[in-house]
C-alpha cells in the first residue's frame, strides 16, 4: 500500500513538473547548438590563426552565457559549486562578493521496519542554517548551526541536539596554500564534508560512513589546504584528539565536537584528491591520540592511539555514476584503555552505482530520476582487546532505491534495505534478537538553499 501510494505521488509530481513553463529552455538549446558548431569549426582549424582565437573567445562567452541561464532557471540564488570539497550550500559564502551570506539544508525521514518488534520512526532529522560573513576577498568566517530531531526535548525519550557543527575563519591566501582555523569538518572522506541531502544517494547515509569513518566528524584546530597542480589538491590538519572514556567499541562516540575539549592529546590528518572531468579519487590518513576526561577535569588514566585510512574513487557522467570506498582503522592503548571490550581493528567498504532515467520522461536537464544500488560490508570489531568479537557487529547492507529531483536543490528519496549480520539470532528488537538484521523501507525529503 505504501509503495503504491509513493509511486502515485512520484507520477503526479513528474507529470506536474514536466507540464510547467520551459523558461529559457529554447534559448539554451539554440546556444548549445551554436556551441557544438563552434567546437567543430575550431577542430577544423589546425594553425593558431586570428580566426581561431576569435572563435575560441566566442566559445568561452557562450559557455558562460549558458551556465548563467541554467543558474537563472534552476538556481537563482546560489551556484552549485563546491569550495575544496564543501557542500554547495556550505560553500555559498566563498562565492559571495562581500558581506553576509545565508544558506542551509534540511531533511525529513520515515523508516518502516519489517518487524513487529520495532516501532516505525519518522523524524525531522536535521535543519541546518549556514551563516557566513566575507570581510574581504581573502578573509571570511563560515558557520553551521545544526538542529536535529526537531529540537524537541519534552516528548518521551526523544533527545534533540542543537549545536555548532563548524565555526572557523578562513584565510584565502593563494590557490596553492590557504589556512582555516577553528572548529571544522575533517576531510576524512568526501561525504564528511559533502553531506547535504541532494548530493548523495539514499534516505540514510551509508552505514560505513556513519559507523566506521564516522560522519559527520569535526574537531578544533588548524588546517592547510590548496591545489598543488591542476586537478591535484591536498588538505593537512592538526587538531584535538579523542575522548577515550566515551568510546564503547570504535571511535564514533569519542569525537569531541567542540564541547569542553580535552586538549591533552592531538591528532593529524592528511588528504590527497585527484580529479578529472568525470573521475575523482581520494586518499586520507588520520592518526591521533586520546585520553579520558573532559577539558579542565581531573586527569584520568587512559591513553590510546588511533589510525584510520580511507580510499575512495568515483566515476560521474551526466547519467551514470559508480563509486567505491574502503576504510580500515586500528587502535592501541594502555592497560586502562584495553581493559574494556573495545575494538582493536575495524574495516568497511561499499560499492554504489546509479543511472539517471529522466530522458525517458522529459528533456528538462534540471530534473533527475535516478535509481541506485549500494552494497556495504563492515565489521566494527574485526579484532577486540578482550573476549571474543561480537558477530552482530559483522554486518552487510544491500540498498536499492530511487532519488527524484524535481529541482537540483530538492530531492525526494525512497529505498529498501536488506540487512544481515554474522550472528545466529533471528531478526528483531529485544533480548535474544538481532536488531541489525531487520530490513527496512525508507522515505526521505531533502533540500538546500
């Protein structure tokens, strides 16, 4: 019944959007035809003549005019541009001439669990305003305020979160070398910085990105970044380490997130990205220390070191994409840290592919109708310090879904997840059951502005 209802909604939305006025579409088509004609003429001119220079100049002007027309049709307020890996809304201040910049994103989710033992869930998952200010061409402040779970704390066990996700000053010195300092997102994976709903597939972020890496991860420190040569960029940062007393198995809970930071221990990160027109790849290495207790508290006894590597690559064309990611982490610690049943080694990977079918319904370039597939495999305790690994934490997830964008800044998502673990317990929530084996059907709504 739910799937039929959603299918009807999708069909109504698509029909409605295809019927609306094609503002500037004819002009864009004529300009694109002229663009192809000029490209063919330039290829025929082998010598560097005045005629070829004139044609090349006209070609560049036409490209700019087409880009601006497309922005006027679909994105009148912000350009879909990323500043060194940040999300397009988070990057808005970088493309603001001067002064105040306001952007943001939001997402709402519905999770239908295929088990009578677990209550289905709906959530105003996030509303995120970005507020930035550009003091000068080479100096700005960028902030993100995140409100999770509708910010309501007086209904049952719902726990709201309202916090600063990042707050940093950026010194834009040169294409090859820039400095940001404050509370910033770690470049541990592409999604950790680029996690706004319209730019990734699925109602929920991949388990590997949430639990192994983990996303979203931010800390306080200083980061240097730039483009070494064309298509090759780097990011290198020094920041606070982990809170070990908050860690139950792997490091997700040990992130300090800018709150009463224990700054006794430090961490470092290095990321290298290479990209061409359709292909992008990245490598990240994180190494950090950790200790227990919050900042300004009495010193504790625990000490640990952590390292995490991430390898990822993606091929992206107008219609087709394929992405792969692999991550592996290790931990060491003194007797106080290893006395608990924490993870000594973890790993996770996934493969994802998608294809935009919108041409079957419409010629509108700014719509997309994209089915996707994703398979994940990860283990949160491949090795542990004490006792035996828990087979419930050795998991796989197969996700099949559909993302529909009636506008480049708005997405409606639906998917079905087949979940499994290596435990012998049956699927279900409660004693004697394995919650991570419960399949689920998800629906999401997301936007940026």
